[in-house]
C-alpha cells in the first residue's frame, strides 16, 4: 500500500524516511489504543486521556530515555501508564507526598533547565498550573514525576552532546 502512494507522488528520495515515520505513527497509535482500552477496563477513560495528553505533551518536548526495541517500548509505556493510573486510583489521598517528590525532582532537575527548549519549559509551566485543577492534579503530578525521571536518565548525555 505504501509503495503505491509513494510511486504516485514520487517520494523516491525520501521513501525510507516516510516509511519509518509511518511505522512510528502506526506503532504509537497501537500503544495509545491499548492504553485507552486498558483505561476503559479500569473505568478511568477520562483520566487516561488526561494522562496521555499530559505525558505525551511533555515527553515530546522534554525527551528522555528511549527503549531499544518496539516490544520493550510497548511494555514499558504500558507499565508506566498502569502504575500511574493505579496510583491515581489508590493513592490519591497522598497527593501532598507526590507533590513533595515532584518538588525534590524539580530541584534536582533545576541545573538542567538552561538546556531545555522553550516548548519544554512552556509545557512544564502549563502542567504545573494544571496542578490547581482538583480533578486532574494527581494525574498531572504523576506525569511530571515520570517525565522528569525519564529526562534525568539521559540528561548528562544531552548536556555533553
């Protein structure tokens, strides 16, 4: 199917790039659909959407660790999501503890702020402001914590490159 499209529009030079982009798009769609189905099974469809938007919005701009295979990526992504949604369901009463953890991580990360792009800084600011929204603040805290840990796993590599 891809070959017909590429032949029609003469993408000869960039065929591999477009093919890779479509593979990534299809894979990410599968991961997100699976997460959403999992969220529906846990009766957390809306919070799943909030988590996906908050996590992905920051992850795209902040970067961080990447798995070396699609299978590892699929399982890691879904485990991180599952931990988040179960934490939201069962540990929401400990919001202040998670807020403190976020504060400590932000202090650790502060030495890397100068290396962040403007979109990453803006996204983080928006998500910190979203902490004021009672229904979603726990999910936002969790996505910020996860993304900061993810970023810190590769921060030294980014600074040195």
